[in-house]
């Protein structure tokens, strides 16, 4: 049986404290950019390459989300 809990209490508190009203973001892409979990993009002419996450944005939210993802992977690979 899978655990249906999406995030823990600590992550939820960090999310609330650092984001406030999540409705201020028009879509999930803008929220992801705010956190800094979008891939970097390198373009030259017709060639584009996606790299590692940008790490620009709220470091507390990014850390909370990365830690939550790592916990989820350990519990249900």
C-alpha cells in the first residue's frame, strides 16, 4: 500500500512561510522558477541544451523540495 502523504509538516510550513499566497503565481512554471528548480538553458543559434537546475530563487523552498523528493525516492523507488 502506498503512502498518500505528499509532503511532511516541516515542508508544508516552509512552503507556507516562504511563499505566502501561492495564487500570486499564474502557473506552475512561474512557481518552479521562483523556487529555482527549472533546468538551465544554453542556446547558440539552432542548438539548445538543458543543464542542471538554475539554483536561482528561494533557497529555503528549493532545499525543502529537494529533500522531500529524496525522501520520497528512498521510500518508494
